[in-house]
C-alpha cells in the first residue's frame, strides 16, 4: 500500500486508541495497519533518520499473530505499530545504546516494558535512534543525524529523538522511550508531542546499569492524551481507563524562573505558559506564583548521576572505550572519577525529594516551561567536544532534570502559538503518585488548547496549513 493509499483508508495518522478499536472490532486487520505504516516509513525515513533498525518482516508476522489471537478483542493496543528506543531489549535484536563501540549480542528476551506493550497487542516496527549512551539533547551519530519533522534543519532532541521523530512524522502513533534528565520530555517539546515521565517505581525501569542511579524512567510518546494514558497504563500494568477527574478544582503553581543562572525563556515559551495559565483560570483552577528551589547540592547531585551513568553503562555494555565518541569518552572518564570519589550520594536525592514534597503541600501541580527556545540545530554534535555539548544542553533545557532526581512525575504537552512554525510546550509536575492527575489535567488542556498532531509536511491526515498549534 502506498502512502497515498494509506491516507485514503484513514490508517496512517490515526491515534493509537482509534486504530486499536478498529482492529479489535475487525474493521481493520493488524496486518493492514502495520503494512500501511511501514509504507509511510519508507516514504519519510530518508528525511528524518528515526530508525536504526526497521523490522518489516518481523512486524508483519507479529501483526498476523495479533489478528489470529483469541484475545484480540481485549487488547488495548491491538495492532498498533510502535517504535522501541535503542537502549531497551527487544528479543532477537541488538540494543546498542547508540554506540558503535558496542559488542553485538541479540537480546534473548524482551525488556519488561516491551513485553507489556506486546502483550497489549502492540507491534514493534523498528528500533529508534539515540545519541551515544543516551547522554545528549540531540540525536546523532557518525553517518547519521535524526531530524525534526517540523523543521529538518532542527534536531528532534534527545535522547529519545528517534522515537519522537517517528511519532511526529506519523510513522507510528506511539513510541517507547525513557527519561533520565528529560530524554522523553525534551523530544516531546521539540516535536510537538505529549509524554509523561512517571515517578519512581511506577513503571519498570531496568535501564542500563542502574537507571542512572535511579533517575531514569520508561514511558511513551504520543500525539493525544488518550494515547498517552493508554500507553502509560500498559507500561504500569494498571487498567486502561480514562483518568478520573479530581474532586475539586486544582491549585496550580506556576514558575518560569530558570534553575540555570543566566539562561532565560524566550517570548514564545513565555506566551505558551501564559496561554495555559489563562485556560486554567477559565476552567476554574487557582493559579499562584511559586518557585521551587533547586539547591546547589541537588544540582550537583543530578550532574554527578549523569556523569556516573555514562561510566556505569559503558562498563555494563562492555564498550570498547577507545571506539567511543570523544565527547562520550570524556563524559565516562569524568563519571569514573565521580564514582570512585563516592559523589553519587543517596542522601542528596532523599533530601531533595523531601524538599519537593514540602513544595507540594499547598499546591497540586506545578506548571513550568520545558526549553528556552527552538530545538538545537540538526548537526553532527558528536563531532564537537564534551564542553560544547553539555553547554548547549544546559542552556536549552534547564527545567527537566530536577524531577528525575526528585523521582516525581512530569508531563509535557504542546501549548501556545508556536515558534515560527515549530511547536511550543509546557511541563506539568506533580507530587508522588499524581500521574493520573497530570493526565486528567493534560486532557482538559488538550480540549481547551488543541494542538496539531503531526508536523505539517509529514501529516497524512491534514494538508499543510490546517490545524492548530
């Protein structure tokens, strides 16, 4: 089936929940759905570079198994094509963590989140690209740059950049990713998607050597809140039901103060926050100004875990260190010093979690920006040094990493008028256990501030120039 034919059937570009419902009812077969998305992938992949591996034959075989399943009518993601990030195990595939220095060995079993997605009826069509060891806010490697479907001169961000590009281009309606310092939320912001970094212990992590000392969590990227809620429920192993509304209007804190000194939010980002504040007030919620305090100890503790994670993951993967990218070798070398010096201290994270628990005693949700401006340029960042990379990352993305250290849920959704053809987004953060509250509030904002679901030139549903966002 050609990309044009897939448009006509309403398959490519449809939300995951809609596709699954049509497969469950027998209106569509999973094979039809997967074949249409594979055709669209063939049309657009050369322009975005989202995938390291495309599993065309295996995906069609898995789709046929969904069609033949006696449980098809019960599967919440029946026949839904998904991408899986290149740092979790897919049985029979090699997970490289974005590194050419890996020692190839196909996985013998699925990672728990992949197993849950497949058990729900999802079909893995490919392994999505990441930067080496998932360390950076742009996705590239020798010989390849993953590009933003909204503007291919821009990066799709990182480290779940391949997954985000695939969803934004309509190649898959849902993609798995993970987030150690913003690696789901930054690509979502760059590509106009919605995502949720769960709180600690809600979804199986098992990422790399030690989840970056407990900071990294698995999640999904989607174009609608309903798809996100379904994907999150599947990963968490909970019933797939609409998020329940709170018993009373929410009290929402808003903060635009950057945790990084000298870094300021651009006008488009501020307009996005203002637009959400206006809708929250119109919906009857209370909005107050309140800034969380990220202490120097917490900031240093986050960086220490990021550095140590590079060394621990390189060790766990048995990477050929001389073959690693120069920026990553430096990163891992500093991480080894951090580990030997004992600078990854559990009490640092515990103290920050306690401080943030105090922050949420009189507010239900925190609203913040996500990034300071447009995504980084799509370029071979791996050819630049360690300092250039971390400086670019810190200046662009100061609002995400604190919530990894705190272990609190954080959701990103598109909002506002946009940045000259690029999306803008905001972040919603909540106390421990507030994932459902954040999903409900995101759904309310989606209804009040609807966004364009796919990048215009890749949109298989709407012609360019229509839609919102």
